[in-house]
C-alpha cells in the first residue's frame, strides 16, 4: 500500500508514505549480509515507482525518492547497469 501511496498526486501523502517506507527499511536492516525483508515486498513495485520518479517534476519529493530508489537499485536493478548512480542527478 505504501508503494502505491508514493505515486499519489497529493505530495504530502506521498512524502509521508515514502518516509514511512524509509523508516521500515532502516529499522529492519540490522546487517547487510542478507536482503532486508521489506525489499522483498517492494520488489514487485520497483519498476512502477521508477516510472513515477521519471515523470515527477523537480521537487523535494523527487529528491528524497531518488535517495530511496538509489538504495533499492543496488538489489533490484539489472546487474551491471549501475542504475543507482542515475538517481544522483
């Protein structure tokens, strides 16, 4: 549900959903020896969130979404694409 809320037209609601997701990932990541469980639930939504990110106009929301996607891209993007660097623009 939070992945869908990130794409909401209400920027306040989208920002709250994104902050909640970031906190869930942060609190579940005790060690990087395995993929955190929230990543497994987010994976089916990764492509649609990236598409949404690309459509967003420059804004604070786009910047924090880029930070979140750069972390997700390390485990979800195609191998060898270095896509996490693309979100640093």
